[in-house]
């Protein structure tokens, strides 16, 4: 094992990662790890106070990215955005307290890499809010990776979920993951539990060989301010779980010296390579 990978493995053990069995009996071809940032929509919000305490009544904007991870010859899509159907509405649609717009279809961006939805082995969802799962119905041949408590909560009408999307998820090939999931069985792409925003909320760690470890927040944090101050937003299922998730997330980041990407942050989205460029 390379020294840097050994050190990373030791650090992961120290912050409480389990070592789950590989998700497939088929060995992954060892090769490049790459991270692509896709534009999966934009939110113009009526009231940022729902997501960032202290900003009640203020309008705001959020990016809605998806992330495509290549590990050797297999692919993981992390979150699926607002839904390609919104591209038919150039001015967007007003949904759940904001104007939702899609300028770049997810399927078109995949096509730029020569990919179709059926080429994606795994679709990992940080959670089932509609702005993170809008395109999940496109991936009928993929295995959907979802935090174990999430589907039951969403089926019960969890706030921010879309019943049609939840029904689509239930029809797909779903694997309910526990606390941690080693997606490709090689330790380089890991989903880990960060509940609180929703019961089954998850975040993602990608071990990039050149850029170093990178953590994708899901909606554990909505803004850089929330990250800096550990702000728990009003849209939250369990404040106690969120506090524990804050601590775990930052422990992992500190141990690995990982870059943190707050997914909804326009600044963080702009800091990533412009698709189809990538991090490796």
C-alpha cells in the first residue's frame, strides 16, 4: 500500500469509520479517481432564514450541483439535482419557497463524457429532499445508495420531499446503507452517516490522488457561514443528531486535512473545475 493511502486508512480508523464489505463481488479495475462537478440547477430563495439562522426575510441563492465520481472503470453519481424536466421552463418554476431553474440537463452533461444513465453503477443520495433527488428516476439500472432511515421517513411525508420522487426511488434498485459505505470496496470513495437534517442524511468522502481528500457536505451545512459557526438551520429533523454530525464531519476533515465543499454554496460551486474539467 502506498504510504499516503496507509496514512489515510489509519486516519479513517481513528475517526470511527467502519470497514464494510465491498458493495459488489465484481472487482473494480484499479485506475484513476476523478471528481466532476455538474450543474444540476439553481435556487433563488424567498427566505434564507429557513436555511441560515439570522437571515430571516432575506432573499438568497443556492447552487445545486451533482457530483460524478470515476473510480477505475466504474461511476458513482452523488445527488441528482432538481430534475431535467425544469429545463423546459427557461424562467424556472416557483417550488417550495423559491424559483427553481435548470439550464443544463444532467443527461446532456453525462453525454459530454460519452455516458448514459445506464452506465452509472451507483447513485448515492445525500438525502431525499427534492432538490437532491429530482433526476433519480432516470437511473433505472443503477443501484441507489440511501441512508437506512431515509426512505421510511420520506414515505411518511417528510418535509421537503416530493411523493412522486419518493415513489420513483422505491421502484428502483435501492440499497439502504448503514453508518458507512465503502462504495467501490477500495477505500477511495466512502459514504458516511451525518444524520440530523434528515434521519438518513449522508455525506461523501473522495480520496483524490493528486488533490487530496475532499468532503462533500450534502445538506449538513447549507452555507459557508453555517460551516464556520456550526449553525443548525430551522429545516432540521434533529438538532442533537446534527450537532453530533457536525463534530464527526469536522473530526474527519481535521484528521485527513480534507477540503470541505458545502454543496449549496455558490462560492464553493464556483471554486470547482468547470465541467467537463475535473479534480483528480
